C-alpha cells in the first residue's frame, strides 16, 4: 500500500510584504519505494532566528525562502545527501546573495562532488534537483532533471523549468556532442533523465565532462501581483497532468479554502486517480494570504461587422454542411 507524508504549511513574511505560505504532499505511486525527498525552509529577519542560522549567516539583510524537490533513483542516498547539503553550499558561496545564479550553479556541482566523495554512501544512487529560491519579490528556479516548476499567473500556467529528458532536442545534441548515446529514450541505455546529481557509475571521474550533467538550468523572474502561486512537482505528477491542468485545479481549490496544503493533496490524489506509475512529491507556494480573485472577462462594447465578401464565404461554408 502506498504511504504518504504531509508536512504542515510554513509561512514567512518576506521583503516587500510578500507573504508566502506552503503546502507539501509526498506519496508513493505504483512504484514500491519512494526515493523522493523534499526541503522546505524559510528564513526571516525575526528577533528569534531559526536554529540553523549559522548555515544562513550570509543572509542577514534580506529574507530567503527555499523550496526544493529531490526525486531519487537507485536508492535514497543521493536524494537524502543532496537535500541536506545543497542549501549550505548555496548560502556559503562567496557570490551569495548578490550573485545568486553563480552561487546556485556552483552549489549544485559542489554538492554533486561531495556526494561522490562520501565513501559510506552508494555513489551509483542519483537524484534530480529542483529548487525555488525567493528573496523579496525575486524568484530563481534551478532545475537539473525532470521535475517541473509552474507559475500560476491569473489562471495561466507559466512553465519556469524544462524537463531534462534525453530525447529533448537540446539535451540530445549536448549528450551526443559529449560522446553519449540514447537508447529507447534512456541516456546510455540506463537513465531516463539527461541531468542529475549522483549517478557516479555513469559519470565516472569528477574531472571528466560527460553526457550526464549536474549543472542546473536557471530561470529568474520578478513576482508581480498577477503571480498567485508556484507548483513544484516531480515527474510522477507531470506524467499524467499538464501544467495548465495543475494550475487550474490549484486556483479552483484556493478559491474554495485558500489552503496550499490541501491543494498539494488534491494534485497528488488526482495523479493517483490517473494511475501515475511513479512516486509523487508536490509543493504549492502561495504568494498572497488572500485567495485568488475571480477573473472578470471584460465586455466588449465594439460593434463587429462582416464584409460582403466574408458573408458570401460564410454562406458557402454553411450551405456545404
């Protein structure tokens, strides 16, 4: 029987008065083991700092919200190790926080190499990594693998990450350029993703630049009032549901109860009903304490006319039915 872990929503008051509330659900699909792990951590400039302030010592002038999904394969070692270490590497990087992109790219590589050096762990274990970092109204998405980040913008789904599948054109070209091959959608016939941390049985030496990359693709945006929420999910969700479907579903749920945790549960439940074969981890982050407003469709006061030529064409089409 599939089991699930549900974490209580976290809330943090961010710079610029932007409120973030988070709901998380993780559950096994039809696969027996759930190798997904997640990280949900908020740091704010409160009088009483969080216990891990020493890790966040560079983040003193602005607040940081970090949400991550790590979808493991080949055991849980890689997902667990990266979850525990990657945020440390980000905030301890010399480029953090002013050079966030450089800090994040460097952190992914450092965490990957550190996992390779951890002799007590199974270095053949691997994980995808999807992280959202929010400071004030600036959000940075970093992705390596096939998890996905989707922004809900007044009911529209905006994909902020790309699924790194071996058959994706840009990934296929990169893989082939570096000497890799793709068999039936699998990198070197072994892995269904083109980017991942761990999997050192495929990568080989840390000095080599092989076809399996741990470098994340980055996307940064400035949040506006139209940006209502963010959905982070592993491929078990997106295998059976479109990004627009997820956004529509979350928005409808929020208008009823305004609870992101219930939204994450609803997405997981729907994916299970659609017979997803993979494990499920879903995070929903709201950017406002208020539920989404109704979308009003403006009435048009313009009179529209059709030309005589257009009318004849329309009559011809109708007569031909």
